[in-house]
């Protein structure tokens, strides 16, 4: 009967949706995990040390410029 065919199609459609959703969720979770790993790496690796050193040098330069300005005036 036509109604049972409709039901079969409907269930097939639901099954397809479920598999697509599962795939999308899996990709999303993988991406989130990679982002977390990257954030962790950013925290634990050298750039933070480099940034601190860089900030220190910049503030030192600013202080020198300020001193030079004062000496000139």
C-alpha cells in the first residue's frame, strides 16, 4: 500500500539525517579537541616567554625615549 511505502521512505530519511548529524557532530568534536590542544600548546610553549621578553624590551625602549626627551629639554 502507498502508506507503508511513505513510512519506509520516511524512516530511510530519518536514518540518513541521523547519520549526517552523527558525522557533523563527530567533525565538530574533532575540531573542538584540536582547538583545545592548540590553546594548550599556546599556553605551554615558548611564545609566552618571548612575549614577556618582548614586552620588557619595549617598555625599556619607552623608558629610554622618555629619558632622552627629558635630557634634551
